């Protein structure tokens, strides 16, 4: 290649790189504190929408920041600095230069005690998470620990209703909403301290594996109540965790006493449960083994009477095994991954294994039922195309109208009007309900 050709090629490459750089999503801005002074060292978190990896950076001496290499067109921004109330902004478009002003924050004081004795809980982790911190994790929450008397103080809080989280060994995970700034005690003139009551709790650990005993990384493991209205409430349960590369998980702060369910799930696998799970005060239930099975897959194509694709589907699987806990209520399919195409092809994944009666519910159509649907682990059951069997509901509601003639009935009693209901393919156009 000649020198002129080489120079032309290099110039073209530089221009192409500059064009890519100019279109790269960027969010930048400047952070100012009280009095309009730049805030150096403020922590800036940028989260794409939909959520992905959080980008974390710090402001320079001029209070400026620049987040580059982002993915997406819209972002959430969260900015915090010690002693100042956090700043949050949602739906920040790429390319925005965002002005940020941090105001002085409020303080919250309180005390953590045991529910059974009222004694202080020392060394408990305390976090206050405002609405703006949602999606950024606990790292975006104000944090401290209780002293020997169970007392704590959190500074730099924004006005509102943050969620207070408390965690301590041998105690159940506790969450309670608080008000900032706190209510003032009329006798002392000081903000009222929060009293957080911690219940006894324990810990559960183990591994998530597949049917061959191999570790399953990234499985979500969580504790759930065994039924509606049971004790404890969902907000008193610890947040979910994920299994590591060895399939190991560790859940702390589980309420002691009432039976619970330990649930593990991951994309591509059928959800599994270990229940009942009962933990005593301070107990560590170790070496639990949660086995995830590869679920079955069901495929079907749906066409209406005019052979047009039906693109939405829901329904239930009813186990044909006698005594199955879901035999009567069925297993809802809308909680399973469903891939639907414009051609009316629906692929339902992560389904349980066994023999079922299938009921598909479709908008504007009567349900479709299939008996003796056998689902096998790792296999796909193809029901083929279901066409011309789909019948529209004869009573599908089309319109409702209120007719007000201000007439009298045959007995001379005045009535205001009629409620006229017109239904497609119905034997009559309307029914009159007089009032």
C-alpha cells in the first residue's frame, strides 16, 4: 500500500472511531453542595433502564462527573455525599448534562432491642434506604451499626419515608418504614428516636445442584411463608440471595419458629421447594441440598376460525396424579416463561414433569382443553396446530349504553332509563335494566 493510501486508511479509521465515540451513550454533570460549592468525592451511581450493571464513579475537585461506555438510552442517577441528602433522578436521557444540588441531610436516631426481653441488640447492621436508592442495592443506603446499648444514628437522610433494615446474628431480618425528619417530642424538643424490635432468628445454608449433582450458579434462593396470612409477614423475611460458582448459598436473619418454605429457581430449570423449614433461635441449618430439574417444554400453534394467528395465551396445567396438591387449583402457566410469535406459535418452558390436563384460555375465545398431556424432563411436547376449534365467546361484551327517556312504567311509576348491553353473536341486541 502506498504512503498516500496508508494515510487515507488511517484517517478513515480515526474518523470512524470518532463517530463511534460521539454516539456512545454518556451521562455527565456537576454536583454542588450548600452555598453552590462543588462537592469533591461525591459518589455517583448510574443505572440503565431496564436495569443492568450499575456504573459507580466519583466527582473530581470541580464536582464534575462523566459516565461513559453505557448501554441504553435512558438512565437512573443516584448521587450521595457524607452529611448531605442524596439526589436521585429517573429517566435521564443519554447525552444529558445533569445539574445536581445536594442539600443538608437529616439525622435519624434509634435503638434496637430484643422482642422477648427488651435488652439491647449490640452490633446490629442498620441501613436506611430511600425511594431513590431502589435498584442500586444496599450500597446506596445509609449504613451504621448499633453500639453496646443498641443505639444507632444515621445522618445525611433525605426527607421522606425510607425503609429501615436491621440485621444481627441470631435475630430475624427486620424492616420498617420510618419518617424523615422524625417527629419532635414536645417535652424534650428533640426528634423521637425509633425503637426497632428484633425477633429471634437463625441461618440456613447449603448448595443448589442439578439432577447430576453439578453445582448450579446464579440460582435465586429465598424464604417464603407457607401460605397467605401466615406468620411471619413477607417483609420480615430476609432478601433473596444467589448461589455462587460452587452452588453454595447462605441466608441469614430467618425468623425462628413458624414453618417456612425455602425456594430455589433459575432460568431453564423447574422451581424447587424445601418445606417445611423450621429454624430455632440462633440455629444454623447447614448442608441443605436443593435439586433443580430441567423442566419440560410445551409447544402449540393457535389459529382462529379464519386461520389468523392467536398471539396471546394463558392457562393452567391440572395434574392427573391423584392427591397432587395442585390437582384442583391447577398450575398457572402465566408464571412460566412463554415465547410467543406473530405466527401464533407459543413455546412454554420450565414446566413440571408428569401427566396433566391442559386448559388454554385465550382472549375472546372459549377455553381449549387437552387431556393426557405427558411432559418429560428436558423434552418438548408439540401439540401441533389447533385451528378451527377456537370458538369466540357468544356473550363477548361489545358495548354498554345508558338510555334515559324519563318514562313511566305500566303502573305509572317513573323510572330513569335502561342499561343497554350489546353482545357479539348474541340472540338479542340488548337487555334492559330499569332503575
